[in-house]
C-alpha cells in the first residue's frame, strides 16, 4: 500500500461507511420536513428520536418554517353550524387554511375542548391558546394550550383567583396568549373584573401569579372591550376604557390601549390616535406593527347611513404616539362589514353583508324547517387596502373566528 | 472563498469523498447560481432538471461532496431535495436510504408508533 499523506485523516469506521451522512447533515434534512413526517421518523432509530425531541431541533425547525415565506403561512378558522333542530348537533370545527385560501383541512379537536363553548384567543409558534367557557356561575373558564400539528394539549391549572369571582352580570374575563422569545417561554394573561385584576401564567413554571395593574396618571381600568388582546412588539394589547377620579367625560373618549410587557410583566397604557373614529373599534397587527382599526358609521351620527367606512391607523414606531399614521381610509357602499383580522402581508379579512332592502316596508318571511341553519353565514373577503382588490373566500362559511398567526410546529408542552 | 478546499481536492490522490462525476455536477453550480441568481424560477427549473437525472442514492454522494467542499448553497439545495424526496416515505424506506437500523428495545418502537399512529396515514407504498 502506498503511503499518501491524507490531509483529512478519517477514522477507520467512517471510511468503511463512506456513504453515510454526518449527523449534522441528517439534521439539516430533517428540519426541512413537515411536522407529520418528522413525527413519523422518530421511529427510525434512537438517535433520531432523541434529536427530534431536543429544544435545539424544535427551534431550528420552527425557524425554517418562519423563513419559508410562501409555503407555510396558514390560518386557523373556527366555524359553527347550528341547525333548527336538536336532532342535529351543533357542528363546530377548527380548520386550517393555506395562505391563498385555496384548500382547507380539519384539525381533529379533543372532545374535552367542547368547541361550541370554546374560543381560540391566540397563537404563537404553533401553540394555540383555547378558552372554554364555564357554565354560568358554577364553573370558571378552562384554559388549554394546544399544538394541533402534533395533536398534544395541556389544561392549565386553575388560576389563583378562580374561586373568588361570581360571574355576575357586570363581570367579564379576557384572556391573552404570548411568547417570550428570549427564554422560549409562553405566558397566558387573564384579566378579571370587577374591580379589574390580572393574573399571569408561565408555562416553564406551570403556575399562576397575581400581577399589579398600576398605571401612570392614576388611571384605573374599568372595562375591557372584548374580543381578545393582540400580541405584538413583545406585549399584549387590549382596547380598554378608563375612569379618572375627578371628571365626567364622553364614554367613548375614555378609550385607551392597555399593554402588558411580556418580559418585565408590567402593564402600561397608550393613547389611541387622534382623529375621527367610527362606531366599531378593534386592535390588530398590520405587518408587524400595532394597528387600530375603526369601522362602521361615524361615532356621533345617529342616522343609519347606507355606506360604511373603515380607517386603519398603524403605529410605525412602537410606543411613540406621534408615529400613529392613518394608512388607509376605505368606503364600502351598501354593506355592513365585520373585521376578522389582518394577514401578515397586510391584507384585511372582512365579512361583508349586503344590506337587505325591504321594498315598501315589506317584511320578508323566511320559510324555516328543521334543516334551516340558525347560525349566521359569513361572506369573508380578502381585501388588499392598497389596491382595493377583493378576493371572495368562498371556501370559508359560518366562520366565528380566524387566527392569522398560526404555523405548524413541533413545540412541546412539557 | 467557496473553493478553498477544491485545491486540496485536486492535490489529494486517494480521496474517497469526491469522485469525478460528482465534481462535474457540484463545481459548476456556483457559476450557474451567479448567472441566474436574479431569476429564482429559472434556478428551480435548472435544479429540477439536474436532479431528474440523478438517483436518490447518488444524492448522498452529492451531499458528501458539497459538505466536504464546504459549499453551503449546494448543501442546502441537496438537503432540500432529499427532504422533498423522503417526506412521504415509510420508516423502512428512510432506514434503507440512510443505511440505518432500528436500535429500539422491543416494544419501545411499537409504543412510539402508536403515539403518532395518525402520522403513518397516507404514506407512499415502498
């Protein structure tokens, strides 16, 4: 045998298995696979099982999903169909829809969720937070964290304040879900009334703790505008009403944004943009920035106008009031609109209902039988606010909620 | 900078990692990349063409070559291609492809398969 100086000496075992791929290359391949394939390949051998369940692998796989712009953006759609007879049960589903709204598939939900009584309040890194409402005054809400891609879920322990509230008429609860990217941790924030108190759950410690709401200028939060808060710029944001100790003011003017910083666990406040507001208000996230959406008729107008408008304000620099910018002002003719959210590409999801005209005051009589559906059907459109181009999303029907931040992931709950 | 190891390759006489055939495939890639870098579609088509002529087992050799030459773009591309090729395949197919054997204790593997039984649905026949 000739003695050649091999600049990269290989151990004997590697030289024999010359076509075997190094482990880091194998991981490079595995992190590019969809979740279903990765889970199946846990059965290939022990080293693969061990790698696939490691936090490092899960993060890398998630980051691959984040970068694959066109492929992996999806939406979670909650639908509900109730018939005019108890013989047919209410059908509630969670569906997953691709970015272009061309195809749908259903995620099986654990029966314990009781979807008819549940709502998805947020999603981060493939985890979904779902709240199941309790039965009036007997039980409080149950909160679940769910990863539909790996079909695992976890019920959160009851919060420390669960026992203390009676669910009377003036009481409300709002739940928010956020992730802390620095520590790869997840938090659930619950706001109760009356008076308004807050609790925070952290997944890594699997426990709740009270959180103080102490705002500057002695402002006290009196009411939260449901629906659920939005997570952006490292904080959860609610539309809230506040009272000031001395003066009486117009109710609608006392609206503000309540924020909760996930890192330092402190509450803060922000003012809404100055300018005309319409009847309906909502917060949202527009291309990564906090947005304030107001739509419907002008707030001081008592006449029912046939046209609706929609204003979209975006806070270009987080926390800076002057950076509120009215990006879009859209007019809708002869329709009622409901706002469902913004996509990551800055398109709006709206339910458009053409206003029914009654001729000569005639009342329309609808013939009902047991196959009549009582639930409100929806006509969701995808609207590009820049071009005003609309796409009818015909595969979406009877939608009660849309989660726009969902992606498949391997994130575990333990 | 991509080719610091290429000179080494040409200097080696007994190199098991890279064969001539591979060299003709992997090395022209960067030039091609540069020429049609602006047009992603064209690159995709070129890559699909290239790989239609290559057997899955050959891909392993291509990957080793790209890895040895420290050529990240080619490595990522080949890994992406392997991922697409195996994503719907069975566990047995994947074991054969990577030359691996099951090292689970009896019963362990069944338990794991049962936990994710739904992920075995719709898998390609071997």
